[in-house]
C-alpha cells in the first residue's frame, strides 16, 4: 500500500506531466474527460477519481497508469514511482526538442486564428516578439 508521501509525489509528477500536454487541462474534470477518451480497456474514471489522483489521495491502477504514461509521453515507472535508482537509463521527461512540433491543441488553433486576423503590421510585431523569446530559426 502506497504511503502518503508516495501518493503526494505521484500527484506532483502527474501535474508536471499535465502541464506538458498539448491540451489545456485545468483540473480533475478535464483530466477525467480527456483520460476517458483514451482509456478503452476498463471503466471510465469520474472527475472525483481524477481529483483524488491530483490531490495525492490515491494512485491509479496499473492499466490506468499505462494510459496516462502513453498519453503524456512519459515513462510509466517514472510516473508511478519517480526517478529510477542511480545507474538506470530512465529519466525525467524532457520537453519536445526545439525543431519538433507539439500537436496543435485547441488553444493553439484559437491563438493562430486571432493572430491571422491581425493587420499585416500587427502580425509582423507578434512575429518579432516571438522571435525575441524563441529565436529566429532562419538566422541560425
């Protein structure tokens, strides 16, 4: 049976993985809804169950952990237990490499639509601002 500390640590890793997801997940309800769309090998989870995961009161069963790990593109062992003991190759998940692309989320599509509706001058200003933060890949 997992200890309170293990449950809380799992909840922190789950929240970290959720922040990296292409979808904007705001809590247990969003987590449960998106999880149920992906988890086909069992019963759906309720928002209350997802909230228990996020608050560190429970850890999902093995099949649900597998679905979460696949969805968030993290190692199942890392999600459940944390980093492996020294000497193993499993590590904390890294962001997608700079030249790779995240799958477009609804939020990304809405933002792109708003940028596209700007005047050419304002689109140019937005592009310049993004290049200040991200860097211009054409200038490398």
